[in-house]
C-alpha cells in the first residue's frame, strides 16, 4: 500500500550514444537545459517540485528546480533513486 510508483530497467541493443544525443536535442528544442559532464548529487521533492544539486566535473555545485525528473541512469538507477528517496 505504501508504494505509489514503479521502476523498470530493461536492456537491449541500441546505438546508445546516438540515442542520447537525439534525446538531448529533442529536449532542448522543447525548452530543457542540457548539462554535460555533470553529476546529480542530491534530489529533494518539495511543494510539488524537484530540487536537484548538480555538480560539474570542473566547477562549483549548483541547484536547479524542475517539475519532473527522468531517471535514465541505466544500471545505476538505484544509486540515483537512493538520493531521491533515502532509506527506501
């Protein structure tokens, strides 16, 4: 009863580097800000929005706010989910 969301990881063959570029280009055309060479080091849900701490490889961490978060971390999905919902 306490679970309200589900996650699935499925693996298949795809030219993943090209798929990532195409998805990023499409997202940018729809208003997304694309950040490369960064890590999401923390996620918090507050007042219907997500607050994400982003850490560039060569810079100072900063925070962004979003209505939605897409966890496309592949086999590392649990690591990112653990940042969003610690202790689950």
